[in-house]
C-alpha cells in the first residue's frame, strides 16, 4: 500500500516531486510508525465491518483501529468479539493485503484469546491498542502481546493510549510519565507509536472544545501534550512516534465537492473558493490542529470520521521547500555544521540545530511524498476527493 495510492498514477505524477513509497505490514517499524497517518477508528460491532475496511482502504485509509473499548457498550463486548472473528475471516477470503489493522482491547486476557480465535485470518492483524496505559496497567498488556506473537508466529505491535488521570493530574504526572517511559523503553521493539487520549483528559474536568478551538486552546491539555513530548518524543534515539488527538466534529466534504471535482480535479482558479468553503464547514479547526500537531512534535492523528482522513494526509505531504531545506542541511559536506541560506532564499538553515528536524522531514517525505513546487494542500485534497 501507499499514501495517495487510491488516485491514478497520472494524477500522482502531476502532484508529486517524489511519490510516497510502498509499505506493508512487514515493513520496518520506523517506516510504519511514520506512515500511520489518519488512523480511523471503528466500533467492532459494525455488522459489515469487512466491507467498511475495504471501502475505506479504497479511499486512502492505511491504518484502522477496530474498537472493543469505549466506543461500544459494556454489554456488547462478547458479541463484538464474535463479530471481529467473522469479519476477519471475511476479509481474509477477499484480500491479499488490508490496511494496517489494530484491535483496541479492554483487558490483557483478550489479546491471546482473540489471536487464537482469529486463526489464519490473524495474518491481517498488525497489533493491539492498549487503553489507559500506565506502568502498572501496561506491563500485563505488553506481556500478553509478546506471548500472542510467539504463539501466532506473526509480528504484533502495540500502541498504548496515554489517557489516564495519573498522567493528567499535576501531582502524579511526573511519576506516571517516568513509569510509562520505563515500560515502553523495555518493550521498545513492540511499541509502534503512542496515542494521546485527549477526550479522556477533557472529561476529567468536564471540558469539551468547540469546533472553533483546537486541543491546544485547552491549556490543561496543552500542558499534558508538552510533557508527553518532552519525556517520550525526544529526537535523541530514545523517543517514540506520538500521534495527534482526535477531532470530534465532522461534515463530509465529499458531498459538497465531488460533482465539481470530477469535472476539474485541480479546481483551476477555484482553490481559494475550496479553501473558504472548507473553513465555513467546520474544517478550519481540524486544519489548524493538524498543523499544531506537527509543530508540537506529533505525527499522524486519531480519526473518528472518514472525512478527516484526506485533510490529515494532505497536510502530511512534505512541501518542496521543506524537502529542499532538509536535503541541504543533511548534505555530507555539511557534517561539520555551519549556517547556509536556504535554496528558497527566505531563511537561514543552521546545520547542527536543524539536523533532527531534517531527518524527521525526510522520513515523512519517504512515506507521504514530496509535493511539486506549485502544489499545495488544496491541490492534494482536491485530487484525493476527485479520484
């Protein structure tokens, strides 16, 4: 699979200076962590879940979480597990390769049980999402995943969700973060990425942000994100990929734009109209939050609606200017440091301070591609909606 693989090769060739790379469930973990993109959540109770997975894959989704936790009622868990087993078997009979599929479990005991019940269709499972992760709660989950991998003979990743009150409350935050850091470092080869449960953080104080506000406008949430990145997102080789929080609001842009986009994929002369309409339909907050995610060290995003996927992916593509700067900074002859004017002649690039940024940018460029010099977010979004 690849990002923007759902659009035609001819359109990709017009959009990208370097196209996104191919990757799959067996790719290196560093590649997969960067490539998660917009991870779409779906309740495991959906009766046509296999069809949903294939439908979303055809629209550009590359990672999904099938949820047995907060998105379903406590009384539905047993039926949801049975449904997952049926739907995986259905998928296995229809596809060679599916998106990266993860199951969000409630208890450690569910992990080996589900792997056993999935049988051969478990080849489509990439791992598990671990809720309300702390040091004490996390170790049994991670041990269960390691045991299930050994029994099943297939690599299984874990994505802990950082959402517990211990992490939110100031008096316990340092201890909680230190314990989480110890745990995920011990299981480093198992942990693909860390996910932020901002809705739970807000819930602890009876808060809910409006569609005009990003998570970063809620100061108590901002402080937690900053501390999580500080401890767990360092670029010195000890850090992990940390994904952005969920955006709760949606209005599907597909309905509004598909007729026009079929006629003119690049909306010649109408880019500003598309941008204005997106802002008027509650996506301005999402777009700003995606930009702030990356500025604060996060990559990828938890999504609860398909209409969020394309904006996340379009804003993840590396611009031609970013790519040029990163390449200049990482040239072998610049190994000794120094300062140089950017090839766009609009900034100074300091080789040593900007090296980690450049390395991260080139990894993002590998999985999301590099846009051509005259291609921006609007053109990428329009092409994705039109195809």
